[in-house]
C-alpha cells in the first residue's frame, strides 16, 4: 500500500548501475580475450538472466561483493548450451544474444517468460536473415522461442525502420562474425552504449550521423568497466523530488550519455529545477551528479528525435505531466506498445483510475494536467517501469494507492522501495 507523503525527500542517493551497460559488459567480456572486471554491475533479474545464459555457454563469471569478473574465451570461444537459454523478462538479453548466436558453430534455442515471448522479434529476425543467419520463430508468429542454427554470415548495410538500440546492437554484434563492414542506419539516433563499449574492447567502430559501422572479426581484449548509475532508475527519484513540496536530493554518479538523457532536456522544458554538477569525470560514458529541488511544472510537447533518448522514461513523464500546469502531448512513441506491457494503454488506464485527464493515441498520449491525482487500486501489469512510476504518483496523490504485483521492480531495481524510503526518512 502506498500513500501521499507529508514529508519532503531529503538526502543523497546513488542509484544502481546502468542496466543497458551491465548487460553489454557481460556479453562483450565473454567474447573478449582475458578477464573483464566490472564494478557497480546491476544485479537485477534481467542482468542475471544474461549472466546465466553465458554461463550455460561455458563462460566463467565470478560474482564477488564489489565486482563481477568475466573470463573471456574470445570471439569463437562459446560452447553449445546443454539446455534452452532463458532470457527471463529481458528483451536486451534476447535481442542482443540473438546477434551473437547467429555467428556460432552450434545451434541454440532462446526463450523467455510469458511477457517476453509475446514481444515482437521480427525486428531482429529480418536483418539477421538478410545477413545469412538461420533464425526462426518456433511458433511461427515472429516471437520467441527462437531457434538459431549455424550459418555463414555476411556484412550488410541495414536501414532500420525504427530507432532501436536493441536492433542496432543485434546487427552490430552479428557483424563481428563477418569478413566485412556491417552498418546500421536509423531514422533517429538510439542509445550508443554498444558502440562505445565495442571501441573500448578494441573493435573498429565508426559513427557518421545516424549510421554506425563495425569491422568484422576483431580481436577483443578484456577491460575494466565501472558502470555508471542508471538514469532510467534515477528518473523516479528526480520525479519524486520535483513533485513533493520542500524536497531537495542529490543523485550521485548518474550516466548522462546524450543518447539516454532526453528526460533532462524535457524536464528543463517543463521548468524542472535540476542542476548538473561534477560532469567532467573521466570515462567512456559521461556521468554527473544531479541536484533536484521541488518546483511547479508546466506542460510540454515530447516528440521526434528525442523519443529514443527517453523511451523508458515516458511512463514517469506522464505521471509528472498529470501534475503539471497545461497540456503535455507525447508523439512518435509507438514502440511503447511493444515493451513489457503496452505502456500507452497501461499508463492511460492507471492514470485514469487516479483521476487524470488523459487520452491515448496510436503513438503516444495527451495529458491535460493540473487536476491532481487521487489514490486507487492499480495494476502493474508485471511491468517494472509501470510499478515504479505509480509508486511515485502515489507520493503526491490524495489518499492510498494499491499496486498489484509491485514486486516486479526486481526486474531492474530490487532496492527501489528501500532507497525511496531512505530519502523520506532523512
């Protein structure tokens, strides 16, 4: 049960490591020669699914209290798994691993939970097939389970119909197993963690506007990776501090990669009081500390090329928009319908139950703010971002709110509720 807080949020917090970077550090560490040491790895259910899959393919991964050590076996060192590979709820695991498996000399079947096996996989099946991969939906519906057999891959220049880091990364990882140059051009720039990390491991990667290219058959070398805080996780605390009067919090060591930090630009347009400090820290991924103070918000328009940089933050932005003065219009976000839940529908239904004036559209939503929210009985739809967004909504809504299956936050942020309470107790 969640209820409106009468206390401001105060204090400092360091959110867990970035989920996207944590996944990729395991994958590329496994394909490199030698050890990769990872600090601040996110030990969430999704990232643990990636670890499990690579262990089943013969990769030694040691989990210590303060670091993860991946003993890489090189580009061709994976072994045939003795059972089906289970990605759990993780779309990143399934889509990126499909690219890697397409270049192996063994067959593998990749599956996931009920939610993941309902998500669209044609978006990776099609480009991988163009590369010569033998990959098929076992049910014939374009979804997992996926059966991937050995095949000779060739390089392509793929023009992706959507801006998706998972699709782009899948193709680039498959491109490691070709003799040529594999390129992906997107309609807008998606998050670039894969490109940055490939360069760090020694691959030849070039970027030209919306096109990324990787040279095949590189010699990857293990490296040390310090995972920055996940801005998608920080977004919930930013929202809470903006909404709850009298709040002031500092979120330390947060990743502010420009292909991920669109939420900061949108919140600036909404009048959010957010100060970026200590932003000159060294490392391949830009980081900063974020000082957030409560303040009134105004509606805005969220559309176009900024959408891929904040797609995961749209549920919490919709919550903020409900309290803002004026209308907020979200467009060009049709991919929300293919997430862990149909996030256009799940956000709309829960906000309506809380009294918001919201209209869903085919590719977004219109929120008429300023009415305030009240408590309600809500469904998380087993979607971690829905659960966390509405836990924050409950802090500023009148009365009590119940969220069914609120423990699904373990998919990305097991300590979320504890960290939230720590800021309310300070």
